C-alpha cells in the first residue's frame, strides 16, 4: 500500500517570542501519524502565508527564509526516500531521527533539553516566567552531571532511556543535590514534562514515567497570627529600608497580593468605587484578574509611600532576596523565631485576615487570584481560634436539641 507522506510548515502562535515573532515549525505526516520539530526560524505572524506554508512577499528576508524552508523540505523528503528504498518503516519519528542525526542516530536527551530551554528563554516576559526558566536550567545542570556519571558521556540517546533511568535520577538528585523532598518532586515533574514533549515529537517511543509515583510532602504554610501581625506593625523601626520592607509585607498581609504584583502595581490599578478604594490587577503568575478592597492599614501604607506624581509604579520595591533578609531580622526583633518570607504574607491573608474572620473559601480564592479552589485550600489552614469559636457555637446549638439520654427507666 502506498504511503501518504506530507510536509507542512506552520507558525506556532502559542509560543510568541519577545520580539513579536513566532517560531516556524515543520510537521511530518505519514499515513495519519505525525510528528513536528522546529526549523529554528521565526516570522512575524502578519508576514506568514498559512495557505502556502511560507513567508509572504519578495523581501530579502522572505527569500532567505523560504529558501531555507525548501532546503529543509528537500532534506526531509530525502530521508523518507532513503527509508522506503531500504524497506524500513518510514514512520514520522524515524524520518525525524534521520533528519536530525544525518545518519539515522536518534536525537539526544540533553540536546533536546537545551533546545527547549533556549526556546523557553525567548518567551520569558511574554508568556513564560523567569523563575520557571531558572527551574528548568537547574534540572538540566543536575541531569547533565547524572548522565556523565551514569553513562560516561556528555549526552545519551532517547532510546537508551527506561524506567530505571527515572528512578536512578531521582535517587541521584536526592543524594548529591541535598534537596528537600518537595524540591526533588518539582525537579522530577519538570523532567517528566520534558520527556512528554519528547514523546509528543516522536523522539521517545514510550512513557518511562508510567507507574512511577511521585508525591509531594505536606509542609505547613508559614503565616502570622493576628497578635503577631500587631507586634510586627507596632515595631519602632527607623525610616528607611527596614521600615519599607515591613510596610510592604503588611500591605501584602491585608491585600493578599504577591511580591511581584505589588512590585508591578501601578496607580491606574487603583480605583474608587462607591467611595471605597479598590485594587484591580492581573496576577503576573496566572494572568487572573483580582479585585481587592483597600482597608485602613493598606490605605495608610499607600499614603505613606505613594509618589506625588501619581504615575508609574506605586512602590519602589527592593529585590525579593533583600526583602526576605530584612524580614528575618524584623521577625526576630518582634520575637517571632520561625521562618517567615515575603510570600508568607499571602498565607497570612488567607488564614488570619480572611478565613479566621469568617470569609468563605470561595471568596478567598477569588481574592488570591487562584484558578483552582484546591490551591486556596492549601493556603487556608483552619486556625485554632476559628475552630474553637465554631465548636463553641456548635456546642450551644447541640444543647438546644436536648438529646441527652434519660437516666430513669
């Protein structure tokens, strides 16, 4: 039976780069089975002719790009012809292997990972986070050392990977990286994502994470009680960096805004509704819209630090590392010895400021800008004071039921 073989060039609009261009991809299809890979070219979407699968116009850029795409088409077609002539199955994955290796060698794990990180870096600030890129780079560093130790080489082909590779790498990062269980879990999840991408692109024939169970360890979320908030707020701090960090932390405690959202907050994010001040902002992490009312404490902080020009960002926020360093000293001065970071303010908002005051978990989820209420449930621990109050109320209601068993016959 004759194969149906097609090559299609298209742009990946979901992975726009910071310069406004989209990566040009090539899709290989044989008998309905497909795979894709990058051409290492990028084109402005307005200049792409989707019908023809090429760059529109006759500019020097268009001629150069289209010439390169035709060369790629010819090379892929040549791989297909050589496979069919030799009697080997001309699957999309096999064609891709041959195209990438030149002699039929399979694509390599670390080379694939590097390509992923380079493409990811192009999207940082557009649709990807710098922190996530840092995570992938950390995983790559550990993986490169592991491959060198396990295989005695600077890379390993995908076909040599199996379930023992996953187990061995997990053991390696726990042993040599001195990582906490949850950090190792995050790294393994990142590796699983990379291997899923590789499998989707035809580089890996099976899911080597199948039946491998990864679990995170529950860690109590650090937050301040209402009494501790009061002690921190009443600390006599001299004007300057320490007081600024303390006030920004309190602003987060009473609004639930994260460090990056406070840092990016602009005056046009603040509006007045029915005589009350509100913040309308989109979360940097998830893009979710958040509306939160400014109560007395954040209003006081806003008035203390906001620029008279009323333009640009509201606060001059130091780096996150500096803030956390200052918070360690502030907490010790306030008699709070456990570790509290700037992010603990969001936990404080979810527990001491809202949940313990009777705010519904659904409302808290909206205020925190969570897409899934399960995320909010991780933050919102039931405080002892609220549990005690609710048990007292329940006790009074049960007393009214008069269900005590009779002591007489």
